C-alpha cells in the first residue's frame, strides 16, 4: 500500500507537471506565431492560422494530478509496534484505535496520530555524580539519554536520599483517544515522570533512613508500584514493573549507618546463636520428654498386651479344657478299642495256631501213613525182588563173584567162560568133595546173594 501511495503521489505530480508543461508549450507556440507575424510587412498576406491555447486539456491534466495528490494522503500504514488515532478537523478525536496495517481516511478532513505502544522504560539516577559520569561508549550514551533527572527524596529525618528508579510501562491502545485528547504530549516526558516522583515523595517521608536502606525497601517498592499503577491506569498507561535499583544515602550518614548495621548484625548473630542454643536445649528437653513418654507408652502397651494375652489364655482354657477332656475320653476309648482288638487278635491267633497245629498233626499223620504205606510197598517190592534175585542167584551162582569183583575194584579183568562148562577149571572145581563144600558154599552163596542184592539196590538207586 505504501507503493500505491507513492505511485499516486508520483502520478499526481507528473500530471500537474504535464499540465503546466502543456500550457507553457501552447504559450510558446502563440509567442512564436506573434513574433513571426510581427516580422511580416502589413501588405504581405500571412496565411498561417493563429494557434489557440488548449486550456481544457491543461485543466484536465491539472485536475487529475490534484485529485491523485489529494487521494494519496488518505492511505495510511500503521507500522508494527505502533497504534493510531483518527483526528478529524471537524469533530476532533474519534474513538477506537488503529492497529498495525493499512487504513484510509477522509481526504483533507482526517489525519492519523501515531503512538508507540511498545514497552517503554523510565530510568532515574540516584546521584548527580552518576548522571555526570562521562560516557564510555554509545550504549552508555543511549542509557544516559533514557535516564531522567536526579531523583532525590527526603526521609523522616529530613535528610536527602537519592533513588535510582526504573519503571517499565506502555500505553493502553484502547485509551489512545483519551490520551490524545486530554493528556499533555509527549506522555513519557510530561506525565509519567511527575507521577512517579510524586508517589515516591509521598511514601518516603513516612520511613526513617535506616528503614529505607535496610528493612522496608521492598515494602516501599511494592507500595509505590501499587500507587503508580493505579494513578497511571486511569490515564491509559499500563505499568508492568517498578524497580528500586539503588538507594544513595549521604556519605557521613552512610558510614555511621554502615557501622551501626554491622554492630546490629553482630548482635543479631549473637542473638541468633543464643536462640539456636536455647532451641537445641529445648529440643533436647522435648526429646527426653518424648522418650520418657514413649517408654511409658511402651510399658503400658506391653502390660496391656500381657493382660490381653492372659485374658486370651484364660478364655482359651475355657474352650481348651472341654476339648482336652474329650481328647482324653477319646484316647481312653481308643485304648479300650485297641485292647479289645488286641484280645480278639490274640484269640484269633490262638485259634489259628490250634487250627494250624491240628492241621500240622493231621498232615504229619497223613505223611506218616503215606510213609508207612510207602515203606510197606517198598518192603514188599524188595521182598519180591530179593526172592527173584535169590532165584536168579540160585540159577547162576557165578553172578555173586562178578558182583563182588565189581564192588571190590573196577580194574579187575573179567574172564568169560563157555556156557557149556567145558573149561579146564571146572574139573578142579568138580573134584572138590561135596561134603566139605556144603557149609562153605551155603555161606558163600548167602554172602553173594546179600552182596548182589545190595549192588542191585545201589544200581537201582543210581538209576
């Protein structure tokens, strides 16, 4: 929009210049024509027509240029951090603030007054020496420019005190119309410094220098901030912070106050130590009392616990005795039952043993009968066998010698003789007297039969 505004201004100026140039050009043509006409003799005819001044075109260009120049100032741009107020030449200040951006006004009737709505700082010096120090750099120069005059107030004793104050504030955009119409300008010089000075000069005489310097400094700052905020808020100034940077006392009083403060600090230190020791003693006493009370409480609680335990045991015994009696009765019944069971088991075992003994006796009788029967059978069998062997030995007496030889040694060689008896030894045997051999033969025969039977039994036994 600024470009459009500047373009309109440029175009308007150009049109005005063109109108003036066109009019000058026409006048120059008319002057040239009249000069040429003056040089021509009167009797000589001059056929060139006289040029006319084109006033209409010049007026048109001039009017267009004036219109553009009038419209260009109606375009206003409020920059960032600023706010504007419409001021009419007819009705005066109009309500409502114009915030950063493009705004239009009535030509030749309205204008816009701009105000800085950013945070501003009012700073004062505590002493003239501080404000009179030579600047060291550009920043110091800028800071000195922002600082006001030396701000001196009086304490309760009437002594002058220098205050270094910083107030951070800004204008309220909603009340810019009131500020523009009713307050002196500029506000940051004509309104804020006097209000701040008057508030501090109203507060400080109620305090002594010692209170101002030491104990009531923050209280003074807080009270001043509240009053300054209330006063300036009514005039459309928003106070954000009030800082009391420094308090400058007179040199002699400062030295005496410093020594007094040191002594008071020492006294306060001693008082603090005394209070701390008293507190430690009191703490020890309280701890001893607390320990004693804890011991008493612990003893009472232990006694109460023992009483409860005894009572519990007594109550438990009331229920335990019947239970014990029932258990004893149950044990007695169980013992009687075990006794009866043992007796019954003993009787059963005795009866079982009697039955076992009877069965064993019957078994032995049966075994004895069976053994006797077996022996009788074996005896009868042996008798029959012996009879058969006797018959066999009678029929073959030589078998007795063979059996004897086999019994005596297994290394004897046997001699087989013919069965018909044709052997030379038979004649020797046959030549023996029968009367002499009768008893010997019978004894030998009996011995041979016995040996043969024994050998036969052994052979059957091995089989």
